[in-house]
C-alpha cells in the first residue's frame, strides 16, 4: 500500500511541477496580462456585453435584419479593438501550448490524454 501512496505522491509532485512551469511560461503570463487588460478596459467590456446582448436578442426573436446589422457592426468594432484582439491572440497561443502539451503526454502514455469519454450515468 505504501508503494501506491508513494506513486501517488510522485504523480502529485510532478503535476505541481508541471503547473508551476506552465504558470511561469511566457505564453501563460501573456494570457494573464491580456486578461487583466481586457477586464480593465471599459470600452472593450461594453463592446463584448453589447455583442452578447445582440446575440441573445437575435436568438430570442424571429429573424430581424436590423438586429443582424447591429450585430455585424459590433463584430467589426470588436475586430478593431486592440485590447480584445490582444486577448484573443494570447488565448489562441495558450491553447496551442496546451494542445502541444497534450500531444506530448498522449505520446508518452500511448493513448489520448485529454479526451472526452462521454458523461452521464446512462
């Protein structure tokens, strides 16, 4: 039983080292910085909130071309907003890093590491 505990402890230690390495990575730090900048940017937040409201409005009603037009205008403004684009870029780079990490782990264990196995009990 102590072998299982020590194996579990070794896995936990390795996991903690991985987490620390990930958190210290430039890619992750850029994502954190971009997220903080996005949260602090009132204009960007307003754009994103307005976009979400228009999406919900469009889904809740029958098709309304004026709402669709407003949604497209908001998409353009979002695309032009530097803070939002920096956050998207940082997020995309973090996703690439995590996908690469998943690939390395999957290769080492010879099966897909981060996969959905389905859910539910039935």
